[in-house]
């Protein structure tokens, strides 16, 4: 088994919502990265060293995805292999 096959896969699912914070969450054009921005709290003054930006690289971003499409993208192969006796490893 190669090292690529043994790595942990990471996905983010953003559940469907009518109040999506578009000014705070941005997706990469390849749907494999997500940037999050939290507005700085002006009540805490000028010197505020609290982190406000995060960026994550992932295997996939599932935005407004149904439960079925999440299962297909993330778990179908894993569950099938586990049922076939492969200890749940991606092959």
C-alpha cells in the first residue's frame, strides 16, 4: 500500500442554510480549500491580536450537499471495503 493510500482524507460539509455567511466563508475554485474570516471585535480596542483568518486545504468541500452525496463522496468506498473485510482502508 503506498503512502498516498494510507493518508487521512479530510472533507468539510457546509450544511444547507438560508442564512449562509457569504462574507465570512469563501471556497477555493477547485472545491478543495476553504477560507474563513471572522470580523475583528472593535470593542476590544486597537491592539487586538486575536486571529481572524483561517485557511484549510482539504480533499473536498461539500457545500449545500445532500446526505446521499456526502455518503457517495466520503464513505461509500470505505463502507464497501469494510464489509468486504478490508479493515476500512481506502484502496
